[in-house]
């Protein structure tokens, strides 16, 4: 007696087809929005790229001479913030996930999540009213004792409104983001890996070095890039705290500091007109490209490291 062979592929239910279609539409909308933003930025930037440099603010020799200091200041401030924030974030995340008692870890996690919800204008007010005056004596000491280092070359700022102050505020802002992501990644470390390391006689810190950090490396990179993206696009803190100038300098404690693209747009857009508006949009295009390049590099690094997982 011959029996019918059951289909190896179950017939898709209507709900499955609807869900699959909605996910495709959602993903397509994201790509379409990204493409629309890119097209808008390029179209609005062309008049500034071909305009007479005399029409640009400050009358630079070219548009690239105008945007160069802004691009440098954007990357420099964000990089300084990431250098300060990443080690602190990893330490806090490891403390919450592997060292703190459960109640302490739970309460500290809530505080970190709450800190991530504080508006940037509040951080800006704290930076200009509290942090800048507090660090001014420290900047003076650094210039007096370490002025031979290019980063602390004289003269020192008398107000504390420097690129280093901005970087500190940005670091405080991105610490909750990096901490929250890395905490969840560390908690996903396979328990068998941790127990195996401890069974071989490793201390808790050695276990973290052998099992937790290698497993969480892709997540750490992703968290760092998200924090860096937040720092690159931050507007209010830079506009409120920094005393900007159109120059490229690595001095951290001086009175003349390079501005950032986002801060420059926020400060000049209300008064801009004509080609000036196109120039500001063109700088936004440069920021868009910088962010895209940084995230692409991070994705490339993560894809190279993704072979290490809880399954191997």
C-alpha cells in the first residue's frame, strides 16, 4: 500500500506571511529613509561646493578650508570622549555583571539607565556652570607643569570652556549607553565557559580575561561605536560649553578650540541665508559620511570577530 509522502515544507500560515511582509516593508523603509536623507544632503550641498569662497562665512580659501577645522573638531572631541568613557563603562559593566551583589547591581543598573535619559541640555548646563569653573585650576596646573607637552601648551583658558571640558561632558553622556550594552553582553557569556575557567584554577579576574571579554568583544565594539556616534552628533553641549574658533589644534586647555560640525550648524543656522544655508547642509553631509565610515569600519571589525560565540 502506497502512502502519500508528507510535504517537507509546511505551508506558510497567513499570519506568518503577514509578519514576513511587514518586516520586509519595515527594513525597506529604513533603507529608503537613509537614501532620501543622502539625496537631500547631496542635492542641497552642491551650491555650496561650487560657490565662490567669498560667500562663505569667514571667507575661507575654499569650502574644504571651511569644513576642515569643523571635521577635525568633531572627530577630536568624540575620540577624546570615547577614550575617557570606554574604560569606565567596561569597569562599571563588569562590576554590575560579575562583582556587585544582586541588589546593588539592580539598583546601579537603574541609575545607569536613568542617566541615559537625561536631556543633553542639562549636561550642557552642568558643563558650563559647574564643570568648567571647577577644572580651570586643574588646567592651569597642567599648563604650568606639563606645558612642554603639545596637548597642554600655553596659554591656558581662563574660563575652562575648552575642547577637553566638552570631551568630559560627552564622556559622561555616553557612559550610560556603552555601560548598558556591555552589561547585557557580559551577562550573556555562557556559564559553562566561566565555570570551566574557574574549575581550572583561574581567579575571577582571570576568568573574565579568558571567557567574558573575548566573548563580549563584538558587543564592546558595537557599544563603543554607538557611544561614538552619539558624541559625533551631539549639538547642545558643544554649542553651550565650547568657545569655538576656525582652526585645527590639538591643545586641550587653550582658549581657542576647534568647533564641531553639529555645534557649528546649531549656532549659525538661525542667521544663515542663501549659500550659507547650503554650506551648513554640506557640513552636515560631511558629518553623515564620517559617521557612515566609522560604522562601516566597526561592522567590518565585528564581522571578523563573530566566529567566537557561545557555540564554539
